[in-house]
C-alpha cells in the first residue's frame, strides 16, 4: 500500500465530482475538460491502490461522464446553431 496512490485516488474522485458540478455553471464550464482529463489521469494512477480502489473507480467514472456530457452539449449547440439558420429561411 503506497500512500501516494491513495492520494491520487482521492484527488481523482474530487476532480471527477467537481467536473460534473462545474459543467452546469455557465462560464465555468470551460474548466470541465481540463478538470476531467486530470481526474482521469489521477484516477488511473490511483487504481494501483489497494485500499482506495473504489474511490479511484468512482473518480474515473465521474470524469468520463463529465467529459462525455460536455462533448454532447457542444454537439447539441453546434447542431442547433447550424439548423436554426436554415429553419429561419422559411419564415
């Protein structure tokens, strides 16, 4: 049991949860991608821990979900921006 891997697991979990929360705040949502990527890296390093493995898995899941939701939101905005202009031509 290495104390550093326990700290990585905890930091990954904190960043994973915070990236999920930050995603819904309008101007802070730009920090979602860096926080989620760092959370994924720290959670993967924390998977080597024997005592805090559940925290590392939770951080990994939260970070991946936050990153996926952010990409989905950006895709929705892009689709809405491109289809709104063509829809307005009929009025």
